[in-house]
C-alpha cells in the first residue's frame, strides 16, 4: 500500500526538479541568430512554423540557444535577428 504513494512522491519530486533545472538552463543561454544549419533551429521564425524547420543554412531570423557569451564569438552570428 505504501509503494504507490512512495512512487508517486518520487515521480513528483523528479518532475519538480526537472522544471527548476530547465529554468536555470534557459537563464544561462541566449538566442544566437543567423548561423543555424538547415533543420536545426530551436523555435519558429517569421518564415517557418516550428523548431527544426529552417529550410536553409544561415537564415537571418533562425536561431538556436548557445551558452551566454558564445554567440558574439561566432563569425556571422548575431544576438538579434538580421534583416
């Protein structure tokens, strides 16, 4: 009888911890535009519907997450969408 409660409690703790880790990871990353390979974008753009749908390399509005400070070191990359 105690096993289902224990399993449910462990599962709830794991889900809560995953949520906290996800927030921390997002805070340590930044969007990097203009250097994504086709099909590797992290989210929708003005011209694509969702993640992984960039149709060509280096689309100016396609982005992916990189650790903070990394994007500025990549040739051709930008912290804002290119026109």
